[in-house]
C-alpha cells in the first residue's frame, strides 16, 4: 500500500472509507425521517385552528347553553381588549406628547433665511465654509471621483461667536432646508423619551432633505447630549470629574485681570468624567453611520424596480449634521471619529479688522448722529464677541437713547452699553458716607496708576466709583494689541495691578478695608496657581491644580511650592506699596478727580496722571485737570462731541 495514495494497490477502497459512507447514509436517513415528521406536524398545526373552529361551531349549534357561554366569554374578551387598547393608546399618546421637542425649521425663501453675506467678522472662515457648501450643492463631481460625502461638521468656540448664525448662513447660502434643536431638548424624565426625540429629529431632517435636495440638521450645545459616556477623557485623580466651579473662578479672575481667558485652564483641570450612556447619543451615532442606508420608501421602490428589472437610481439628497459646543474636549470620542463629526471648525472672537466690519454692519441698521468713532469702539473691545457688539449697538445703546427721549444714538450711548455689559447696570448708592467714597476712590486710583505705569501694552478705558452690579467701583483697560500667546511676565504684572487697590487703601487710608478678598485677591490666587502649573516657581513635576482638586494639601513638594508662593506674595505686595509711595502724587490726583466727577474715561485718566507727573512738583488742583463736562462726562477727550443732532441720519 502506498504512503501517498489512500487507495490500495488492488484498486479497492480502504475499510475506514466504507464505514464513513455508512455513517453518512444513516445520517441522511435520520434527517429525512425528521423532515417527514415535521411535515406531518406542520400539516396538523395548520389544520388544528380550523378543527377547533369547526368543533366550537358545531357545539354552539347543537347546545344553546354552550352558545350562551361563548357569548359571555366573547363579551368579557371584548371588554378586556378594549381596556388594554385604551391603556395602550394612553401610553402611546403620552409618549408621543413627551417625545415632541421644539425645533426651528427655515426653508429656502423664508423671511428668516440668511446667507454668508450676513455673516461678518470672519472672512477666512467664510471662505472655508463656501468650499464645503460647493460640495453640499454640487455633489455629482465629488461622487463621480469616488468620494464619500462628509456626514458632520462640528463648530466650537466661546459663547457668542456666531456658531448658530454660521450654520443658518450655510443653509441659506446653499439654498437648502435648515432644522435646528437645542441639545438640552433631548433630555427627558423617562428613559427612552430621548431616543424617540432623536428619531423624530433625524426623520424630520431626512424628510426635508428629500424635499429640498439637502438639509442641514443643527444641534446647538451638542455637549448636552454628546458628552463622554465614561472616564475616557483623561486620567483624573480617582476617576474624578472636572470641577467647573474652580475652572470658572480662575477664568473669570483672569478675564477681569487681563481682558482674556487663559486658553489652557480647562485642560489643566480636566479629569475623567463620570456619566452613563445616552440613548439619544447612541441613536444619533446610528443615524450618522446609516446615512447611506436606504429608507423604507427607498427599499420598497428598489424592490419594485428589481421586479421589472429597472436600474436603481442613485440617491439625490443628503443630510449634513452640524453641532456646536463651547466644550469640544468633553464630547464622546465616538462622536468625533471619522465618518461622524469628523470636521472641526473653530469659531473664535473676531480680530480688529473683524470687529470693525461687525460694528459698521450693525451701525447701518440703527439711527445715529453720524459722529460715531468706530476706531475708538474697535480699540476698546478686544476679545468681544459678535453677540456682545450686536447687543451693545442694537439693544443697549438704543434703550439708553429712548430713555433719554432721543430717536438716535450717539457715542456715549454705546460707551455706556459696553460698560453695562462688562460691569453690570449702573446702580448708584445715595448718600454714601464721604469716608467710604474716599476709600473706593483710593482703591480704584491705585489700580489705574499701576496699569498706566506697569502695563504699557494696555490702555486705560474708564474708571468709576459708581456702583455697577455688586462692584462699588471699577477700572477697565484693554490690550493695545490683541494677544494670543501670552508671556508669564504679563501675569506677574496683573498680580501687581490686582494688589494695587488694597495697597493704596492701606497706604492712604491708614488701614485695610474689605473688598479685596472677593475680587482682587481671588484673581491673584487664580493667577498664582496658573503660574505654578506653567513652571514659574520651578519645574511643575506635579500639577498643583490636580492636587487641589483631590483635596490633598500635604506632601514635601506641595509644601515647598506653598512656601514659594507665599514668599512671592509678600515680596510682590511690598514692591507694590513701594511703587504707590513713589507715585503718591498721581494716586492723589486721580482720587480727587474721581471724588469730583465719579467717572473718568481713559484719555482723561492719562492726562490727569501726566499732568500730575510734570516735574514732580506739588499735586495739581482739580481745576487744573482736564476733566469732562458735567452733562456728558462719559465722552472721552479727543473724540468727536456727540451734541444732539438736529437731523439724525440713519445708518444706511
């Protein structure tokens, strides 16, 4: 017998081959018997209901008592069925009502429709968006090359930068339908309602896309529904989430001290988030993945065309999902992977040229006296968003003009509206004791003088001792040039400026007063920990912010850092007191001017300090200082006078 050929030399099959064939034959016979048995059972199962009906009918025909019993049972079954159906209808109606969510729909040609010509301040972003619109309008060339159209675009940036406005402008520019919903609109009391809301939203978007060729489905504040479903965003201590209160405190402190928000604060504090799965998020992911899947109507059409051997046409509509968020770092990674929201567009506050364009655009929509100094407003609004500029020009300034019985706005109205935005509504304290007025004036004068001398890259815009919101007084300044990369020395300067108010009170009033702990010192503490995290006090081997969040204040490394910060605080405070002592004349001059006029604009402050610094002689009297007129003290020196215009000119 050969070792290669399993067939024996005499041509007969081996014994184990015959056994194998026998087993196969027995298995086939067994399967055949089982099929016959199942065939008999299927026949009986199909015949059994008819036999039961025939038997019941025969019994009812032959026995009146059986017929009466059947009628009673039928009545009971009908009542039971009615009760069950009534309950089901109530549940369906309840879930249908709860699943209804408020959506905004804008169709081509609507009065609310806008285009990219209405979006001002971001020309580079508009240019980029126009490229995406070309793909949305004319997809044939893109698909002919074998490309797969994008499913989602994510807009991110600070609040008020115009993300929703941009999404509406994209839909209007492409002449397609637009549907939007708030991310919080998917939240519901009962489990499963959020899924129903998402199904309704996606179905509406598909319906509009089929009708208009394409649809932009926009979800505002998408982080409300698309936040991370687990601790996947980074290694926080013990899986702890972000302390948003601490982040917000540091951001607000930095914003007040520097005029901008430090861009990496939230990254320093980000930990792994807690949270469960979201049904609405899962449904959105399924909808975006199944974008190319045929709908039920298309499936029926395709079957009909296949039956008659007709070609199946390509889909001629598309849904572009867009989302907007202020916190892209907390979104679930599954939402931003390729194939879903894989195109991220940053919508940042406009630069100087952008603000100029936005201000001119809104000034064309309002009546003014024709003497508005646009460049002055542009220079005073570093870091302002389009929403803030729009509100100041079209809402705040007009309200002030109406209250002043005018039918046009002027420069001082816009200045006051911007002041109310940043500092709150003016709320003077009647009959404030003179000693307290002096303390507030010295406090604000210390801030103003320190900004003038210590921060040459910043410009004073106003100082006031009139209460705005909860602040008894305030000094405001802006960067001469908008900053994007910030040297750490600027934060040290801001710490000195924040300390100058309390230091001036201590030097000129003879004792410390309340007020610094709630604002100035809070800013100082926030910036000190920020400097520590950036390595200003030595190598940041451990993140001090994470140590604070974990509630741990012990350890040799943390003790050394604490000592360094305390020494820095003491030394800086002494330096500020020495600086204010050296510039005592300037502090006194600004204080006297504030006590007399309560509010001073930036150019007035600059002239007061310069005159007081002349030759270092005796401090000037109030009559020698270039102070504003009483009836319009908010108008800066050097700007065109905003006298009541006899013939107000509309913006256009």
